[in-house]
């Protein structure tokens, strides 16, 4: 099956379809599609750009990443100048949040011009537009656009995606193993694809079933350190950047301890890698933080830890967002 036919893509497909100009119909200048990494945003935008080229000619649309945008011509051939986007009927920008801060102000001006000329613009993000780090002028324009989410896959959609990807990668599994797989599926197509690829590799290496399933579980990769920091920051009221900085205020120290304890449970990061991500702290410091947390953990803190664990489990299942 075509995975873009899953119900989770229906709203995004309709929104992107509304960009096509229709005489005497309201003009929708900008559509923002957002969703978890691996949710299918890039595939959807690539399909949109291809369809416009087929209907309106090869020069009708341009697809690029936000990081490729530049204000002037550069030696790097992969760069796209804003001037080039000025009069294109359709501009599609994947991962808009990766745009250089130097380009952002001029992009806002470009967006205003394109809106006046009734040109279409489609952008993709990994978070709602209100959460991106950008000047308010840009954020306001994106929030005011037609914003649509590609939600995490439901259990039924995950099963359909698994069947399709198993066939695509030529992997056969028995019913008991398939049931185990369905219980650990990632909430996105990209995550499930990684799991099926891991299963294919395990089959080629003739691994035991338990080892193959363990490899699939690791391949899901649905919980990152950034997500853990985000969840802890939201519950404790701390700033994300401050949590990875040098400040030693009691509230920040406790929040960092929660991040470290949760990261050891939900990720496979070593203490060395975790320490580097948390402001360059050495493994001994992190080990001491874990010991101190468990020794002095109060009932209220333990209750908060349990709540955070539930939130992260829900996030892994694709039912909530950080």
C-alpha cells in the first residue's frame, strides 16, 4: 500500500492541495505541516513539488531544506538564494527550523511579497510553529498560516505500515514474533522503517528471535535526550538552556538530576556522552548526581519522577508530545 494513504496524512494532504490556485476561490498563501521526525513530512512535500512540476512545468516549484537558504550567491552549489524564490509559483521548504538566523529577517520580507503576489509556500517543521526559535515577525506569520499536524500513527495504522514495510524489505515473520513487533512499534513511519531494516539485518546475521527483537526495540529511537529535557523543563518550570548550563540553583540541580536518571532509563547514552550533552560534565559528576538523587529522594520528588516516566512512556507510544 501507499503509506501516504493512511488516515493520519489526510488533513495534511487536503491542506497542501488547497495551495493550488482556483479561480474565484480564497487564496491560501502558506501551509505549515509539522510532526515528529520520521512522520513523513519530507515525503509529503516531495510529492507536492513533483505534482506541481507535472501540472505547471518544471520551473513551477522548488524544494529545498531550510539550511540551504542564503541571502546571496555563495560558492556552495547546494545553496538557494532568496531572490530565486521570489516569483516561483510554489516554494517548498523542508525542515524550515534549520534556516540560518541571518536569513530569517529577509525570509519574512520574501514571504510577505509572495503572499501579495498570490504565490504558494509550503513549510515543514518538527514542532508547532509557535515553538520555533525565530523572531516574532516570522513566528506570527507561520502561526497565522494554515497549520496542520501529521499526528503519531494509531495502533491500526502502525500495523498497516508494518505489513507494507515488511513486504517492501522482503522480511517474513511468524505470528508470535509479529505480535511482539506490533507491541513495540514506533509512532512514525520512519521509526517503523528503521525497525524493519534492523529486523532484516538481524535475519541476515541469523540472530536469535530475542536478539532480533532487542535490535528492533533499539531501532525505534523515539525518545531523545532533548525530549527528556523538554518534558522535565515543562513539569519543573525551568528554562531548557539553563538546565544544561553551569548554574547550581537548587531547582536547576534537582531538574538536572531528573534528566540524568530518566536518560539512563530511556536512552542508551553513556555517562560520558550524557555529560557532554549536559554542559560538559564529567561521568563522575553524573554518577554522584544519580547516587545523591536516590539517597535524598523525597516522596514528592519520587512522585514527580513517576509522572515524568509516564509522560515519556506516552511520548514513546505517540500519544503525547514534549
